C-alpha cells in the first residue's frame, strides 16, 4: 500500500502560512516540514483509499502481534486467576466426583509481600523524584578576553571572580526542579500514586507492566496511566518500547457518548460506526443504548511524504469496523536528522511509553517474566500434592468396605448401604456374628510421609524463587544476634534488590519523559506558576528545565528497601550508644528515624561540652608551669651568652686600639 497526501487544505500552522497560495504539488521536503509542524489530527489530508488500507493494516498487525504472544498471554491469565484466588470453574471428578480441588496461595503471598515492601520504598510520602547533578558544583566564572576569570572586589575587600553560575547553583536548581516535579506528580496528576500501587502488585505476577506518560493539550495537564501488559502489543522480536517499529494499545469500553463527543470536537474523524445516519439524511439517531467499542491506538511508522524514510505516527482505529478515527504525527522539527545536503537520515519519535520488568525475558523476548511464569510448574505440583493428601485423609476418615451377600442390613430381605451420622446407631436384621463375619472394612493408609517431605522441598524451592523468607515476612526468630538477623535480611532481599534496580531504571525513564514534557509544553502561566509555587527569586523556568544538562533519577536507595532493615541497623547501632568516642545523639536520631518518630529535634537536648577530668586539668597546669619555667630559664641562658659575646668583642676592640690595629 502506498500512503499519499491529498492536495487538501493544509493543517493550520506556520508551514500552512508559508506555502499557502502555491498551486504546485508540495515536494517531499515541504510535506515533511508540513507534517512536523502539524498538531492534532491530520486524517483530513489523507485520501479515503489510503485511510481504508491503513485501518485494515493496523488491525491486521495487531491481530498478528496478539497471535505471536498467545503462549505468554495464556500463562499470564492463569497466573492472575491463581493470584486472585478465583474459584476454578471445572469440577474435579478424580479420584471420585467432587474431589478436592484447592490451590495453594503461593503466588498470592509472593505478590503481596513484594508490593508491601516495594510500594513504601519507592513512594516515600510525597517525594518520588530526585535530581542527579552531573559534574562538579563549583560554579562557572565569567571569562575575559584574555582567557582569565573576570575579577571584582568582594565584601572583604579581596578580589574574587564574577560567576555566571555561582558555586552551589546546580544544587539549588536541582532542589527547585525536584520540588516542582514532585508537586506535579502527587498533587496535579490524576491517580499516579494509585496506579503505582497497582503496578507494583501486577508486576511480580505478570512480569511486565507499562506506564503511558503524556501531556493532554485539551485539558492542559500532565497525565500518566498504568496500562496492563495484556493490553499492550508489540511485534515478535521487539526489544524495547523505544526501538520497536510499532506498539499497539487496546482501549476497551469506549462508550458511544464519549466517541461521539470527540467526533463533535474534531478529535476523531466523523465516521459512521453505529449506523447513526438515516437513509438520505444527515441527522443522527439515538445511540446511547449501543454497546461499547474497543479502539486500537497504534504507534507506528508511515511514509506519508513519500521520501523513503518513514515517519512515526499515532493511529487510532475502531477494531470492529477498521475505520481510522485519528492520525497524529508523533514527531516534530527537532526530531528530524538530515545530512549536509538536506537529505533526511532519520526521524525520532516522541516518547510516551515506559516498560517495567520484574525479570527480563529468559528467551530475550519483549515481555518480561514474572513469578506467574517461574512458579507455574511448582504451583501445579504443590496443588496436586495438597489435593492428594486431602483426598487420602477423606478416604481414611470416611471408611468403607464390602458386605457379604447373605447379610441383610435392611428390611424386606434386601441388602444395602447404611450411612451413619455422629452418635447414631442402626437396627439391622442380622446377628453380631453375621456382622463380624459378613462385613469387611476397606482400610486406607492415609497420606505417605514421603509426600510431606516432597511437598516441603517444593515449597522451599518456590520460596527461594519468590524470596518469601520467614525473616522477611516477620515470622523468623527474634532471639538471634542483630548482625545475624541483618545478614539474613540482606541475603533474603538479594533477588528483590536486583528487581528494585530495574524498577528505578524504568522510573528514571518515566521522570525524564515528564521533565521533557514540563519544559516543552510550558506556557507563560505555567512559568509564573513555577515562580509562585517555589517562591524563589532565582527560579528561572527556562534555565531550570533545560534538558541538555540535567539527568533525573529516583531518590530511593535500592540497598535500604525495608523498614525491617532500618530497624535492624538501628538496633545494631544502639549497642554502641555508651561506647567512648561515639556521638550518642546521632545514634538516637537514626534509631528514632527508623521508627518514624516525629519531631525528633524536640526530643534531643542540646549536648553540653564534656567536663574535663580534674586530674587531667591539674596535670596540664603542672606541665604548662614547667614549660614556662623551662622557657624562662632558656631565655636567661640566652641573655647570658649574648652578654658574654658583647663583652668579648668590647675587650678585643680596646686591645686593637692600643697596638694601632684599629684606626
């Protein structure tokens, strides 16, 4: 299929104004410039046949990507049901009808434990973003024409350099940006913290979760949304969200009232999805009782300017009818890289997506691996062993056996089965000797001890994989040494520490996208809001949000991820609170911080300087007095030597005059 631009009205913008009035077909370069400058939907400049083929291709690519990941998707759906402890739909009829069919909550416990540790470690109050300062923070002086710093007189009268960026300027700027981004995330973005909580609960089960970060131009606000991996599709062989040639998001449950409202506002093309147009009329019929639809939002490459280099676009298509609702360029003039002749080399796409991985895919695929994948076989073994033991116990308690044909247990000369309730006796037409001789009880040995050992081994291996240790979950012994407990915690968290690092890596990408969006979409009102919020005279929005010299990363420390670790370390330090040479107040402060005690400064009494030992004072005074006496004695001896030298010179001078040697 060839994508071509119609000679239709151009989108409003500077490019439209520059080439308006020209009657010739625009060149490929002009088309690319027009597309780069366009904002919003450009489907009005694409011909109907191209739109029809584009909608079909989007749906076909989506279906192909979904087929390629069927095995992964099947495991994920089963894992989500197991983690949610959903009742199994089928009835188990082996070894008898309605046999035991329970599921051990291994995956549920692992997911809850991970979420309980990761969520407070990553989201600490209303602070999640920190700014990393690149390079030193010694200031940047103003250089003169001679290559030397320009000097001026300082407050002390001494010359000092004139600074373009004063020392500590980077740290001040980092503090301002950090405060503004944290305010944006926690108080101005909808449901960011709630989505993070859900993300950290799904991540250990599924293995991959996505976050979409964008700026809503219509509402003039920054947005972020957690998108489950089951709703995001990439082609087989894709490596990352930044390099994949396409990425498709399912947008389910789109109701008619919402779709029609976006059509009326011009956000979507005005197409007939519900058969809303009557024959020969332009009026709509009632559509509010229609079923919701599923839309596909696909980030893909198209060559609409026909220069051989595809451009990135966001195409929204109705899955059922394959109608294209919206085509939006996903690049700008700054993303076009050209050579010296002006030939386009590459076009960078805008960044919206961040992928969080629990474990990287073991086969190198696009989707990560979670505990649902790693514990699938072990979970099946554990469930089978538990159900077999329960069935064995049921058979052992229920009993059963054989009745000889000559023994009549019921009236009218009929034999049959008698069932007993607790404390109940039955009257039968048989003697005691007949009952003893004619009834054989089938005994069941119960569950084998070996099965218990196998089950314990499998559960231990599963806990090793999921890192659900007793000492981490709070069930370990409290009688061990502090250092031993701390070492056990550190060892138990080794797997999770690596996972946290992957999460921090993804958070860094997410915060970088947000940082770029804040700077890119800032209006004068936003810049004024930045100054008013920080109440800092040095707050310069354009300088502070210059993305070329700032690197953003999460503030959390992967090596201290649990409160248990902090408490164990505080307990370790408390052993040295009375030791000589240490600061007891610093130790107490760390212990109370680990316990989340508020207003610590109100609890600490300012330390008085230590009183000297009287013996040490007396010894010092004695030594000082001796030193003074020694100094006075040395000065007296020096004065005597100098006087002797003067007397000797005077005698020599007088003798020289007498013999005529001195004039």
